[in-house]
C-alpha cells in the first residue's frame, strides 16, 4: 500500500533497512556526543583540580570512543537523508 509519501518501511525492504540504519545512526550520535560531553566535564575537572593520570585517561578514552562512534554515524545519517530525498524527488 502506498500513499502520497511513498511506500511505508514495512512494505519496502530497502526503506525498512534504511529506517534501521537511521535508528542506529541516531543512537550512535547520542552516545558519541554524550562521550564528548563527559570528556569536556573531565577536562574542566582536571583544569581546576589538576590533571591526574586518571583524568587524562578518561579524557583521551572518551574522545577516542566518541570519535569512533560519531564519525560513521554522521555519515550514515546524511546518507539516509540523501537517499530519502532522492526517493521523494524521483517519485519512488
């Protein structure tokens, strides 16, 4: 069944997979930005209380993990949006 916006994700396996990727990308973005937030808080704790080995490790680990999650999630999110836009423009 289709409507003015096209087939629903349950009717089209490509749209269903795209919706799944969009949900995963959104979750990864939230976690990635939260890890960056933890790194910023840890930085200010270290700045005012002194940078110990533990604080530096937390900052580096959360920045690295956030980057690993966030970079592909942002790319996937833009890819899903571009694919949806292309489908709408070409009447699919």
